[in-house]
C-alpha cells in the first residue's frame, strides 16, 4: 500500500548499566545479611552438638558413679609435684573410656606417671597397650577387669595432650605406648579447630579439651566459695573451695590450641596470668564468677554444688568467654 511505512521493533540487547548496578547492589545487600546469619546458624548448630555431647558425658558419668561408688575425682596428681601431672581433664577421659579407649581399668591409681614408671603393678594396668612388657595373662586379665567404655564410639573425641599441643605440653603427663608408657588422653569438644597427627600417621581434626571439675562434697560452712570482694585467688584459697580451679590450670596455661604461639598475648580468660581490664579480676577469679549460681543470694555458691562441672571453650576456642558451653546455668 502506498504511503504505508513498516514499523520495525527495536530489539533490546542485555541490561543497561543502571540495571546491572542495581542488581549488584541488591546482591551485595543480601550477602551482607545472609553471611552473618549463616555464620550464626553454624555457631548455634555447633552449640547444639556440644550440648548433646555433654548430655552423653553426663549420662556416662552417672553410670560410672553407679558402678564405682562415686564420680571420678578431678584433683591434679601428683598433688605436690611439678612435672608429669595428671589433670582433671585426663581423669575424666580415663574414667569414661580408659587410657586406651577400651574401658576403665579398676586397678589404676589415677596418677598416669606413677602407673607408667613407678607403680609396681604397672605391667598389670592397661596391659593391652604394653604388649612388649606385659604377659598375655596380664593382658587378658586387664581386658577382663575393664568397665565401659561408658561413652559410645560416636561420642568419643579423645586425643593425647602431645597431639593437641605441638608447641609444648608444660608439666602435663603425656605417655607413649611406643616408649612403654601408656597415654593419658583427654576428651575434646565438637569445635574442631586443629589438625592432629594420629598414631597411624593419619590426620584428624580435633577440638579443644573438655575441662572437668569434681565438687568436693566433704566441705561444709560458709567459706567453700570465694566472696565477691575477692578479686584474686591464691593457691590455698582455691584448694579450700568446693571447686578447685587448679584442677585444669596446667592445661589452660598452654594457651589456645589454634594460637599456641601467642600464649602470653592471647591467653584464655581463665589463665592465672590474665586480668580483666574492665574489672581487674584475675583469671582464677573469673572462673569462680562463671560457675557462681546467681539465684542463691544468701551466700556465694557454685552451680552443681554436689556433682561436677564440664566446660567447653566454645566456638572461639578460648576458655572464659561468652560462647563457652557448660553443663550448668541457663
């Protein structure tokens, strides 16, 4: 037709610069919102797993208590020694899984160094891991004596101190079956913060040791817990309380597993050398602040006054911070 002009439709190719910038801005905002939320969910999930592990340990301790007429003590051994000490965390692991993860040997003295070097019955105790020096009869008898393990395989996270702290183990006992000395492992939490080398040279991710404190139920009176005015705690004071902060101090003094080179500049808040800049309260004092039951106002008293306390360093791997997981409190 004359005079008719055909209209052509202009095709749109791609996005304009303004549209791209708008989309990128929206994505950036969403990432800024989602990443912290996902991290928080991850932390919460780990906390739930850790609480579940503590529940399993508590059940195991109750079974141990029923079969052995009491919870395992946590007092450091040897009581007056300065080297090769067996700490509360090691005594928890021995009670629930044994030094070789095959169960608790009732012949133990609980002092790992004494049993490994001096105890005249040392070839009898945990004989299954001392095959070179123990007889077959001793090994069979050791296995027959065993109780537990009180924790199932899925709930066992146990490592030797030397595997966890490659920068040095201080005064803590750390045996080796290869040298004829049985190990004394610790149970670790669910926050796998460091790769460790196992006895078979395989690698595994391990969490921080679980601190264990047994209540001294024989104490009575008004002075079994520090007064709020005591900003620092001496050795003598700690030994007189229902919970003795010294039971795991040798381990706390080793520093963070994931930052062992900065023991002095980045210590645990329960470290005896740490002082809170806001309150001037020392690490030991902060430990007692954390375990104090605020619902009891007549006199200062601890949580779990007649049982025990478990402490995980939490997501940050530092004992004495707000993300610690415990078996007490709200």
